[in-house]
C-alpha cells in the first residue's frame, strides 16, 4: 500500500465503508437537504434520523438551547414514521453511493420490533442502529438503555428480525458503559456506537424557569468529547465487536482521537449544524494525517494508543 495514497476503507459488522466517517442520527435528516451542498457519496455512511413505528410530533418548544462549548436538545425524536420513510426517504438514500444506516427508535421493545420488521422487508439498507439511549423520550428510552438484561434481550430480538447487521447505540448515562456494551455484544450486535448525549439542564435565571420545555435535554458538542473518548477507549477494550465513536467531533484532530482510542469509525453530529461541509473536511484531514505520518492504512490507527 502506497503511504502517499493511504487506504481509507473500514469494515463495520461485515459492511465495507469507503472511509471511517459518517454522520450522527438526528443531525443530518435523511441527507436530502445536505445533498444540495455536498456529495454524499464521499461519506463512509449516512445515518438517518430516528425512525419510529408511527409519526412522532416530538417535545414541546422551546426544545433547543446553547451551552458553553455545546448545545442542549430535547427534540423528542420527531419523525414522520416508518411508512413515510420507506416511501419518501429510502429511495433517495438507496440511490446514493454510500452505506445507509437507519436509526430505529421506540418507547418500548415492541415498537422497536415493529420498525425492524418493516425495514427488514426493504432493500437499500446496510445496517440498523438501534437507539436504546435517547434521554429525551420519557416513556422508557433511557431506562431501557441502562438495563443490561433488557439491552441484551432487545438486541437479540432485533438481530433475529433485522436480516442485516445491527448496531446498538449506547447511552453514557450509566455507571459503567462497559457492562451495557457487553450486553449488546452478548445479544448479537455487530457493533456498538457511543456516546449518545449526556443528560443536562439549563435554567433561565431572569425568568426563573427552565429553558427547555422538557426541563432536561441531551448535551452534545465539544463539551462532552473528553467523556466520549474515555468511554470509547473503555468499551473498545471490553468487547470484540467494532466501536463507532461520536461525541463533539468538530475537526479531523477530534476524529483521530476516537480512532486512536479504539473506534473503528467515527460519527459527526452537532458540527453539521455549524458547518455543513465538516464531514468532508474530517475525511480530508484524516487522509492528510496518514500521508504525513506515512501510515498506509487507516485501520492501523484503531486502538493505537493503549
């Protein structure tokens, strides 16, 4: 392999991605709006917004606010439901020359299974990402993702129904994320992705009220990156399946931290709101780093820091 033209492809649960950079669920829609600004075929994968069995309106407003080095969101997984996704969004995604990861959301296990069953019938989907970790859905997303027995049970059932590899998205709002990762692996997950947002709160001191109608929301952005890197490092040493790292990636250097900590791929989230071209800049930056360091294959970076 020529060090001046390094290999960028990686493999996640048997699916080959042309490079290790994807977008995080909830920050990119299904890619239609971003396709007007950037070539989606240059991404390793597009991960959709969370898809539920029926349309969800999401939480009351206000449901987003800025914080130092980040943002709080309490969107509540607003989405049009799986039927609209299959009819409108999937044909668009399937026509793109990139891997397609569909994020699955639900209030309870049976809702996840309904979505997985419908998606199992569809072509053009490479992987499913099961979101067991969203802190904004009151009816059980957080609770489910913090219970190892439930994580293993739901993972196993989703894997049985999916007909394709399954990624489990992990919550950081637990005592030991390694326990949850091992449960996902035991259930047959092909990979895990982490971290989802940290639960946070912001108060308007002048009005003496909560800034988010939901009171709490998910904290994302650079503020959580050190926590995310630490958790990726821990999980990569706890399981044998690939880890997808995310949490506050704003540039190539941030992404490289996750790879060196043990992530096989990375996912860019909040930065898409700030700079719609950030993913392409991250891909170019990783490639330039490999050339500068004379490393012929991006996979040599994965877990290089021990």
